[in-house]
């Protein structure tokens, strides 16, 4: 398990809190308690977005929602 992941809301690092079993972003207060499988799918998407793939922020949000549903 990684200690930090990228926050999908602000792009900063979110730290893993083992007590809660979730990631928290101190920047925007985002938190993630979703299962690891969903989380890694989302991180892959986010990584693409941050790498400068031609993806609009609105598209990213739609894709992230798809991940949540899956
Ligand atoms: Zn954040």
C-alpha cells in the first residue's frame, strides 16, 4: 500500500491514514475510503491527466465517476 496518492480534486499528495484505512488530502480535505481496486483505476486516470494527456477536467470528472460506479 502506498503512503501517498494524488488527490483527484487538487492534484496534491494525499496521505494514507492507517487508522481510518483511507487517504486524506490536507490541501482540500478530500478523502478516499474506496477499495484499492477502484482507487488504482482512478489513479491511472489521474496520472494520464496530470501527464498532459489531452483531457479536459470535465472529461476527467466523468471518467472518475465511471470508476466510482465500477
Ligand atoms: Zn486535495
